[in-house]
C-alpha cells in the first residue's frame, strides 16, 4: 500500500509540476514545490500532494523566480557554447566547457532541493549550491546523471524518448526528483544538528 501511494503521489506530482512549468517563468517555483512535497513524503510528515504543492509554490515564488531566471540565462549561454563547440573546437576548450557544464548542472541539482528543504535566503542557497557539490563529488555525479537523463535521451535517442513520452508525462520527472532527494537528503543531514528540523544554512 505504501508503494502504491508513492506511485500515485508521484503521478499527481509529475502532472502538477508540468502544469506549473508551462508558463516557463514559474518553472523554478514549480520545481521547488515538487521537491518540498517529496521531502515531506520521504520524512513521513505529509502524504498529501495538492495542498502542500500549492502552498510551497506560493511561498517560494518570490525568492525562487529570480534564481530560476538566472539559471535559465546561464543555461542558454552554455547551450549556445555547446552548439559552437559541436562545430569544431580545440580540445582544451572542450575540457573547460565540460568542467563549467558540470559545475552548472551540479549547482542546479542542489539549488532547488536546498530551497525546498530550508528557510534560507537566495544568496545563501546559491552559495551552498556551489559549495556542496565539491565536498560530495560522488553524490553530485549521481544527481547530475539523473537530472540529465531525459535531456540526454532526447538528444541521443529521440525516437526512444518520444516512444516513452507517456512515462515522462505521467511519472518520469517526479521519479527523478524523488531519487535525487534520496541521494541529497543524507548529504544535507551531515550539516544539520540532531534537533534541527529545517535549519537555515
């Protein structure tokens, strides 16, 4: 029954997240809301989805949106650079770009769970999203791979991606977020005191 409840919640959460991402500008708040609901579920505090999602979306919209827009702009610049490098470039440029791309992806992977887990400022969340990946490299690689899975599948194997589009629409993205949090919450726990529930970093 617990497993079936998890699957049902992931499906509902996936649909809510996709709807929240449609205006694009609200995608950051939608992502934080999804992680907030999943954290509550993982920690056994709340099995509900709709009400906690809407509450987290509303509470985080103001602080998250500027970070999301910055995230989007940097991502667009890196995408343009990737297109340039694909046309032919020196090896050292590709290495530098690869390092920058990993840092960007790792920081993004940490940023939204941090905002969902803690009551913090945008500046502190952004700073921690860059500091933590280097301290927990293996965990960082795992969450980056998970987050890039749909993108890599769409680019490298578009036919497979479109054949599995129903899975992604129903549960794919929320399942990835769930797995990411299973990796990152123990990492966050190393910096929490035993009595803290939602400490500010």
